[in-house]
C-alpha cells in the first residue's frame, strides 16, 4: 500500500493543480491531515496508540492479502451526509474559499529557523514568516464543522488512492503470473518505499486548535489530541527525511507502473469528487 510520502505527494499535487479538489477544500491543513487519518489508529505509523483499530475498520476493507478499501461506502456514510448538512457542492463556492487555511511548507519553516542560527545570511532579507492564520484559533461549531468536512474529504481521498493502488498491484500480479506471498509483499513494499522516497515533498500539517478540534470530531471514530500531535510529528519527519534515489531500481514493479498509477490516482480523485458532490 502507499506510504505517507506517497499520500502527502498526492495531496500536494491535488491542492496545487487547481482542480475540483483545490476549489472545494477551504481548510487545506485539515485536508492534508485527513489524508493520513486512516493509518493513524492502525498502530504501525504512529507511536503510542494504546487502542489500535483494525485495518478493515479504518480502511473500510475486507481482510484479504491485498485489501481494497470501499471508498464509496465511506463516502456514502460520512462525506455525503456532512456535505448535505453543510450545503457543500462542487458548484457552490464555500465561505473562506478566497483565503483557504494553509498547510505548512517545510522549506519556509527551515528558512524561518535558519534566520536565528545564521543571521549573517539574512542581513538584507525580509522578516521571517511564521506559518499561521487567524482562523487557526477559531473553534466555533461552524468553523470546526467546515474543517471536519475537509478532514473527512482527505480521509476519503486516502481510501480512493489505496483502493486504486492495491487494485493495480493485484492486476500487475495476475498479469505476471504471480500470487500473494511473503516474498511478494516484501518486494512490493520495498518498491513502494523507493518510489515514495523519490518524490519531492514540502507540505506538512500544522498543529492548531482548530485541527485538533476537527480531528476529535472525526465521525468514524474520534482522534484524540495526543495521536493527532504524534501524527503531525511523524508527517513532519517523513517530509524532512524524504530524500532517496531519483532514479530508483525496482525489484518487482516498474517505473511505468508507478508513474501511471500515481497520475491515475490524482485523476480518479478529481473525477469522483466532481461526479458525487
């Protein structure tokens, strides 16, 4: 399955390409965090999860060797009712769309910190930028509802991606006469790790009162503050250390496979959102 560097990369592309996702999302910070949510309580990615939740629950999937999340079921259960209650549709401009709540950019954060440690380099530079906005502190019911929708939409986007990636892996396996095995799993995950490490990343979620409140209101199960903060830390470290071979050599899958499915996942997310919302 895709690791967080792939999910973060796909989120960056969706928000930057100006399509229906970027036009719909008002809280980009919540949407980015939502793209990590299904993995948080599984227990492998985030430390300190005292009460893990089964993958089949978090990802709405049957327990099979290559599970395929039922993203449409998650949509019908959580996204659609919330969109209807809030009056959100693909053709309606949401309040706050002109000034979306931003994510953090690691490059900007590193520049901010470097100004303290290397002031001589920035003698003629503009004042440093702290990445925040006034809406970060707004935890009114209306604000949290708006951010909760974007967070839920992000979680759905994660499931769409996982469904597609796992479906295409299964098809690749069948086309090449293979079958699921421990050896296959190790090679597949190694290839995904190599592909993910080759992707340029910059976006990280910001720990804000509004995001913490939206995570706690996640309708499938509440996400407590500590796992939320730990997850942001893991995401930050994922982006900070995401430096791999720009021309990876794969053991099982191929460069064409990864490039094609990555692009397909972006298009599929946009197409489904436009058709359903």
